[in-house]
C-alpha cells in the first residue's frame, strides 16, 4: 500500500467522486467509445480473461491484518449493506451516474459492480469507508484502465483515505501492466479536479454537456483526466 501525506487531502467539505457514463467511457483523440455492460461483444467475451489477470485482487488484501490496519480489496456480496449509505449520500450521489437511488435500485447497481470483478472497497478498522471501480479495457487497449465510480464516505473526509485508496488501486494495476489511467469528473466539482491533479492526473479533453442531474436544468461538461505510468511517463 502506498501512503500519501496529508497535504494531498482536500478539506473535509470536499466531495471526491469519479463517475463513469454508461458505466464505462473512454475518450481518445476525437473518438468516444461506449463500453456498456448491457452490450454483448468483445468486452463481455474477454471478461473471463481480464478477470484471470486480476485474480490476485479478488480476496481482501492482507487477510491477516491487525485491527486498525487499512485494507484494500475486491468487494464481496456482504458489502452491499455498508456501501448503500455511502453511495446514496447526498454529497456522493450528486456526482454519480443515477438519480434517486433507493435500496431496491442500489441492489441492482451493486450486483453489476460486484459481477464485474473489478470493484474495490477500502476498509479501516473493519469499516468500509470508500469504493473504487477500475475497469481494465480489452484487446489493444489492455494497458488502459478506466476509474469510476470512486468515492469516500463524507464521514471520513479529510483523513487521507481517498488518496491512499486511489494510490493503492493504481499501484496494483500498474503491477499487472496498466500504463494509462483515466477518469471523468464533472466540471462543477473543482475540488475533485484539484484532488486528481495533486495525484498526477492531467486534463485531456472535455465531453461537452454530457451530464445532467434530474433536479437541475443545466447540462454539465465532463472533464477527462489521465495519468500515465511506466513506459508512458
């Protein structure tokens, strides 16, 4: 696990979220690719091969950890209940994909995240404080991972958990050959944008008016941010 100093942690009032659109989006040059779980194709056919490369992530990392030790690992079915209040918190839900998520709807969302095999949770004192999905792309884009959704419970903001969780995920992915990390963040989330910049992400492009909350009349731009590793640095 890679730990970061507190100077990378924004104020407690900040909401740190990265969000996928149609579950996964990538933006490269002037081309937008949509990779939806609902669509069958190369992504679906390659899911087993992708999971096999991530097999070391499936259990909770460091299973013999002592009480109080942070732990990063792949989500389990039992995590649905503790994740629900985090995902649906008003400061978090504002920057995620769906409006008005109740317990029933969250069950379906969580099931999809769980079945992907690449949905991380971060625990402190055996309490889940955050989550991050990291979707590794197939084929010729196998060196790319798209991050999101990603969030830390507002109850634990300001303690460095978001930076530690994300850095841990990036480190694990780099170990298995991921060299490009990308995410989307809403243009009306300046603190989130600042947070990702401090972690080495750079602005690469804009998806204009790609996001709209049901309660708002205005459409919001989404900012594509990327970070490179290894040979791409």
